[in-house]
C-alpha cells in the first residue's frame, strides 16, 4: 500500500466561533472586561476538528456525524468541503455551536447553543464501519457513538479503534486499541468504574453514563497527579476492556498504560498558549499512527509531539480553513517546531512584543543561555535566528560548525525561554528579519563597538536594537579547543577565556 491508511472518524461535530480582541478596561456598569476590536474566526469543532486535523496531515478522512439543515450545519459542510468526506446521520435538532470571547488570546466567556443529537444509525454508516481500516471515535456526548455502538464493537475486533471519551458519553467498546481521556476525565471515569461505586464488575465492559456538571472536573493535585493518573488508567483498562489507555496531562505530556507500569511521554517543549483542540490533535495523530502500523508507544510519542506543536503554533486560533490541503502522504510531521513568522504575526495581533536574537549557537554554552533568557524577559515571545551550516562555514571556516543545524535547532528549542527557531542561509539575517519583523532585535553586549548591518532595517518598521549583557569568557572556539586536548592537559573548573 502506498500512502497513509484512510481514517474513519465517528463522533459528534460542533461548530466553533472565536471573537478575539483587546481588553484594557472594565465596563462602567459591571465588573466585566470590555473586549473591543474583536475579529471573528469560525472553524470545525468536536469530531469535525479531529477529522479536519487528520485530513490536514494529508490523510484520506471520512467523518460519520449527525447533521441537519440549520445554518451552522451548512457552514460546517462548507468548511469541510474538499477535505473530509461526510456520511451524515439524522439529528434531533440544530448543530451545537460554541462561541468563545477572548481578550489577548485568553478566553473570558464561552456561549453554547444548539441541542442536536444523533437520532439513529444508517445502513451507509454501518457499511463504512464494516469496511474501515482504522477508526477514531471522537465522542462529545451527543449520541453518535451510542447509535453505532454495535458496529463499533465489530470494528474493534479486527482493526485499530482509538476512542476519545467524554464524561457525557458512554465508555469505549471492548477491544478498543487505545482510549485517550484527559487526567480530569480519567478521574471521573475511574471513580464511576470502581466496584466500590456500585458500577460495572471487573472486566464488565465499563459503566453507563450519568449526568455530570457542566464544569470540567478538577485535575488531580500536582503532588499525586502521576500516581493517580496511573491508577485511573489501570482501573479503566479493567473496567472498559480496552487494550491501552493514554491519559493526557496537558503540558506535561501523556501517561500510557497497558495495565502495568505506565510509560510517561513528556512534552518535547514547554509551550504556553491556547490548548483548545489539543486533545483532538492528540487523538487524531495517535489514531493515524496506529492505522499505519505503529506500536502504541510510538503512536503516543508522535501524538504528544503533534499536540505540543499545535499549541505552540497558536492552537485553534492558528488553524487556516482556507489553506491548501497537503497532497496525500505529505504529513505535518516534518514541522518539528512552531512557524516563526506565524508566531510573530499572532503575538503582534494580540498586542504583544516580539523579540528576536541571532547567532550560530555552535556548542551552546552558558553565555548563549544567559543572553537568550534575558532577551525573552523583555517580550512576549523569543524567536532565534540561526545561521545555516553553509553560513557558519563561510563565517567561521571549514572546520565549523561542530554541530549541524538540525541539532542546534533542537537544543535551542529545548530551552524554556525560546519560542521558535528559524534557520537562515545568508551571512546576515536581514531577509529573515523582514519576514519576522520583531519589535526588538537583541544582541550580546560584546557587539557594543560593532556596526550591526541589520540595525537600520529593524528601525525601518519602528523596531529597536538592544544590547544585553554577555557572560565574559564563554566561547565556542575555546570550548572546542579544550575538548581537543588530551584529558590530562585539560584545565579543570576554569571557564574559557576567549571572548567568543
């Protein structure tokens, strides 16, 4: 087979709206923020978002969901057209819509309307499940998974089924390959499933849904979170009869359990941002990788990376429904890090300050780290511009770089103070700076007597060049020279002395 395995997504579609603007004062008649200059964005939500994200990776995707003929449903069809094939179920009402009001990217209010639920299965939907090669169930508690439960059970006996559960929905079918609750959801499900709660017996396939509060259940206490999530995952494997459970832990990654000692998969980077939809990104990636034959451990690692990138690139606000769909097989896995230009544009739109810094960063040392930490503190994001391997050779000679660009980027992205990294091929970063257009271009204080060719360019868009203190005596050249010495000749406990 050539190309990725097609994915069938079964679940409850939503339509999401964001009204995003600025808030710098409270209303005179109530202690609520006044959001002004709001921009509206509309995108697929719920199971439709999971299907959209899988299709954006270049995969053939079919979505089985309940849709009517209301305005929201018609809008969703337009957003998914030419990306996702729809198999529609009858519905009892209007498509649910979720509207968030955000100020500087932070939600301040959410409005929900639309009460539609799946009214029943169809022969076409059952036939899709019987022919599917891999299934993702994105359950949002609106009945789609319930009306197709028998067909989903048959599918789980022969193909990978990933189940993203919801507290208002039912448990996964027995035999599902992977369930992906959040830590808070796993706590709710496990409390229901434990025999002391009077629910299903051991191995009994789970527990029936019951009403829950609208609020998201509180996550486990940080001191005991991992232990509780591991215990919850074991309980859910027992109660649900699924093969594996991956408890998503937000910025901490995910915990994968097969019923014994769990595997903790940490997030590759520490990122802050809008996490709306990150669970769908996680589940869609895990389902796609399992469909292509990956082991659960590999699938969860890939899903954690994808969810981290999703948040770093702006989350739901970073989606572009009008963007060209990649060709089949042209997946998003190659985008290892946030796009610097898109990140800078988003921070500017939200009223934040974009800071950029540049250099070779060959053999990253304490002087580099101190400079980058200082640069990040003066803005809302830090984008690092890195010389390519060819650029470093032209500047430093044929023996450099000591570390190839891909590895230098990875090490830089591991720093908590770095939000994005961009590699440039030229000797100086002017062309890249024109794309990023930072408010501040930060350089080390050792450039104080050096003319910076990019300074006039940065000032052309009202940006500013600033010099930051540089730790004296730190140098890649000196580090390399020390490493080349015989171990007996190396100085011990002494910092390098060359300037750079």
